[in-house]
């Protein structure tokens, strides 16, 4: 019996927004859909688990006073008080991403590892409309039905959720004076940074890892994302880069020839015939997410991957045993991402399942999260293409009957001339970016002030600093985390000094 290897990533990790005839979809922020990278040995001493699951009665709409806005839903949050010193000790809050909060919690080891040093309470809050935090009675059919219900899914509502929950939680724990530091990676990192800016009275600081808050409103080039992926592969092997770059036309040509679909199916061991778009999307997914998770140690965040997976992909492509067989080279590379166990005998390119409820990112990408990433110049590892806003707008109109608001994020949170703006009114934010991460092009890469710090690592990948540490971590990663801890400790010390209390 053949083993089918699902590629949920095409639907779970992509916004499903058509860009051009050659670039079918754009990548979204990643979320683990495999297994946790590591379960902490320091489990909650009372329950024997990594966290306790709790629910908070949350209001549907924080910004209007219509009768419907007073409806409520149950918002999930996870909590670990193993190390909490209480008596107003710090509270570390993870601002949940676009998916099941358990997956983010289980892959955010940094917070667990630093909690004992600060005697901190850990809280991970799920984003509305994802996981089990579904409005309208938890009924997804109603919540996801159309724009009239999905309209309550936005970053602003999510931030208000977090503020409301944190304030209530502190009150119930008799911890009103406990300083709160928010953490987040990727979209969660954007939310962490924005939370500090919008709710400075709730959080004293934010660690925003791999947060592309400048990937809006033409601040960042639409070519940046794929140019970084191109450089990632090219820095490892020029031949590897050329093989991938030239393969797209060869795939198209083969498809057009009589019997070409059978050749492609045999070459890539697909479980059944698939469209050429499906095959290209499958390969595109592997290259993009391997670049994003090009970690210096083995990982299991998106798929199980070896250390430096781009090197392993290029090793497969450069393998002299495959001779001039381009498809054999690409198949070997794809196996690094999709088949680390070596047990898959065929690949299902058409599996559109969404086991972790991540697909509603497409709604956010059709309303406020308009992030141009689909441009490819002549040197790109992907076929040359232009990012066209009109393609996005057309897709959104057809699928959701809404028009995107491409300037709303920078209007609401800022972005243009951010250095000048944040120097005047911002403070206590760490922006971490690894330059091998395609999203780093839209990140804050230079210090803005003495308290808005950019930590930039040349060899870093997507929020690598938030992962569980290992004995094989390189020195630059160890130092980056140490710097983050030092800065956070300074924030907390200053808070207690202003409060006139000793630092517990």
C-alpha cells in the first residue's frame, strides 16, 4: 500500500492570493503542523503538563456599541505558573498567531527557558477566529460564513482581546502590579510590537521576533522576499541556484508535451496526476519554507528538517549521481523537506485539508494584511513576475466580496518614517531578525533609540531566537538570546525602581 505524503502547507501556509500567471500564491507565516520541536522537561508541577488550558469570556467587538458587539465568545489561553514568584513577579505573555495556540506554545521554548530567571508566569493567548477561540458559539460554519461575521477578525480586535484578558487576569490573580512583557514571532511578533505601541499601560516591553511590520504600503520592495530566498540558495551553491532557476521552464515544457504529465508524475512520485500549477506550488513551498527554517540545528517546526536544510537540498541537487537529470535533482531536494523519514512512496499534491484551522489567514490577507511579496526579477530563483495589487483585489472581491485596505496597517500602527515616529513616542521593543529569513526584508534592522533595539544576525532564520535551545546552538545565537534577556531584565528592573519595590 502506498504512503501518501500530504502537503497541507500549500493551503495552510499560503494566503491563496493569486498574483500573476507565474506566481500563483504567496507564502504566509508558518505554523507547526507536525509535532512540537521539544516538550519541556520542566512541566507544570501541579498538573504534570506543559500548560493548563483556560478560557476567558471575551467581547465580540471592542470598538462599537451596537447590540451585536456585546455578544461574547470563549477565548482560549494557556498558562504555566511553575516558576511564578507571585507577589507581583513578572508575567510573560505570548501574543498568539494565526492558528492553534498550542502549536506556537510548544515551539516557543525561549519563554520556558528564561521563566525561572525572572520567576515569571507564562501566558499564551489564542488569536480570535483560530484554534478553539471561535466567536458565534464556537460554530465555525457561522463564524467563517461571510464578511458579516469574518469582519470581526482583525489585528486590532485581537490586540484589544489581549489587553482585556491580561488586565482581567492580573486582577483575578491579585497581581495588578506585575510587569507584563509580550513576546511573539512572525505575525505574533508584529502583534507584540503593535501591542507595546497601542497598550503601553498594559505591557512594559515587547520582544518582536521576525516581525515584518514594514512589509506594507510600498515601504518594502515586493522583490525583497524572493530575492532573499534566491540569495540563501545561491550562497550555498551557484549550481544549485541555476538548476532550480532553470527548472521551471523545463517543467512547463514537459507538461505541454504529449505524455508529459506521466513523465512528471513518475519523476516526482506523485500519488496521482496533478496540474502543473500543483507541482510547481509543491516545489515552491519546499524552497520557501526551507529558506525560512534554515536553522543551524535540526528542527521540527514546519516539517522535520536537518540542520542547515538548504545545504542538504543543494547537496541533493549537486549530487553527481543524478547526472543531467534535472527532475531527479529536484526530487532529491524536495525529499529533504517532505520526506525526512524516507518512508513516503508517493506524494499527494492535492491535499487541501486544514487540521489546525489556519486557513482564515486568507481573510486577513484580503482585508488589512496586504503584504507585497510576489515580485521576481530576472535573477530570481523563481520565474520573473510582477506583484500586482489588482490581482489581489480581484481575488478578494470574488471570494469574500470585500475590497482590501492596503494603507490601513500603516495608518493605524505606523510604518512610514518609522524611525522618526518611534523615536518620539515608542520605547522598550526588541526587534530580532535573521537575514536568511525572507521576511527580514520587512523588518526593523537598525536601532531606533536606546530602548528600541534591533538584533540582526546574518545567519539567522525565521524567529530562530524563540526556539528551544540545544547544545549545538552556534555562538551568535547564544549571544543573541543573552542580549535579549539582558534587555528584558533592564526593563523589569526599571519598572520596579519606578514602583519603589525590590526586584523579586
